[in-house]
C-alpha cells in the first residue's frame, strides 16, 4: 500500500495547491484534506474532512484513516474568514497542540512536516547579518504570529522527544510571495503608498509559492540517498532585496515616518481593514531579516527555482500598477540619494556617525 497523507489547512490557497500536488506522487495512496472551513477551490481526488484541529475530532480522523504522514499547514499569520487575531492564534497554537497529541497517540504516524516561519528569529537592532537554524534570537518575539511560531516549534520539539520513531521536519519559510499570496506583508506591499520607518531600509528575503510546494513535497517523501528530510530548515530564495528596491519595482511611493509614529499608522491601517500592520511587521520593516539556506541545500537537498528577486517580480506582475511608473519612482529615489550626505558623515559637522543597524 502507498502512503496515506493528511494535510491540514486545506481551505487555504497554499494548502489546496499542496493537496492537489501530493496526489501526483505515485507513492501516495490516499490524501485526507482537513479544515474547519469548506474549501473554495478543487481538491482533486482527495477526501475532504471538515474538522477543527483545535478539538478532539482530529484524533479520530487519524485513527480512522490510518494516516502515516501528516503535513501541518494550518499555521498562518491570518485567519480564514476574517476571524481576527484571536482565532488565528487559537488555530496556530491550540490547534497544533491538539494535532500533536493526536499524532502521539497514533501508532501509524511515521512522518510529520510542519510549516513554520523565519519570524521565530525576531527582528532587533543587534541581530546578526545572517541567521542560521541554530542562531538564538537576540530578542524573542513578544506577540503576534512570530510568538505563535515560537510556541508551535516548542511543542513540535517536545513531540519529537516523545516519539523518536517519527521523522519530524520543520520548515521555516521566509516571506512567501507569488501571484496569489496571503500574508500581512503582501497586504502591506499592495497599499497604494508604503509607510516606511524613517532612516531604515531593511533587507528582505522571499520564497516563491511554487518553491514552497516543491520543498513540502520533498519533506513529505522518503529521503533520497545523501539527504535527510528531518530537522529544522530555513527556506528562502537566493539573494535579498531592500524595501526601497521593492517599492521602486512596484511603482509605489513611500512615506518615511518617525519610528514612534509608525505604531499609530499601523493602528489606523488595521482599523480601516487595509492590512494587519502588527508590531512584528513594523520590526521587520525596520531591521529586516536574512537567513542562511546552507542546510536547505546540503542536508535537505532542495534548491529553489526562484531567487528572491524573481519571486518579487512574479508578485509585481500579479499586482495592479502603482500610482507612479517604476522608472519615475526610481529616478526620484536616485535624486534624493544624491542629496544625502556621504555615508557616515553627520550633516553640518565634521564628525562621523556610527551606522544604525538596518539603515541604508
């Protein structure tokens, strides 16, 4: 018999795409798609089970179908159906805890893949230039989705200790973009004018939706010779982009705001429902975040097809044109750059200043 794969978060666009994708694996016999919301997209030949992973029903689902591979994708910064931050946190944290408890009781489960995020590293002024999987964060996330991801990974590590017979793979994705993204950062980049933090130009990494599907497929399979698909892996496209470069390519003007006022701007945007401009996103747009993908290549054996720049290009093509042509925005930014004092020089003095981390 082939594998029986259970996928959570099947009502989300990414979850639905993976459900259809994993059915193409000749080693997979059946796919069980789980969500508490009816999917608005096709799931192929998968069997859809409407269940809330926050409750005990998920234990019954695993037992009834003798599931051996669990791919947990219902970990997200946004709640389906506009349920709000509380609903998202309960699904992320309580849902994961219940799912892991069900997996621990199930003797048939042999492989667990969990979607996580590079946001577990936080974003702080004295962060290292590049995070590896073993780099401890300078400042643990204090709230929001980043804190959820930290708690989820803690529960997963506990499960791995209790069930050493299960191969556990945690994938820390950089910001996921592409033609059809669903994230607070994508909502922010879709704003007609981008509020930025005055004096900072953070480095950002992206991973393409298609690469996300490819690496999930690898993690859910038996490892190839010379690779190991258990452990924790950073997943991101090659290269980085500055936020200013993103704005130029989108044709979006930016409005630099003093850091204390950014929180007020974020609250206003949340109030009108334009984007979830949370504290963790403000820190990302201040200090940025870059991760190493050496383990992704050398241990997991995965090489993304899309670089960070190509991923962003695909995102740009799917968006409405910005208020200004990208070329015009670029010329304006270049003129402003020529007017700035030389790097390290304090205006009006003969002294040099110590560069602020994240500033460009």
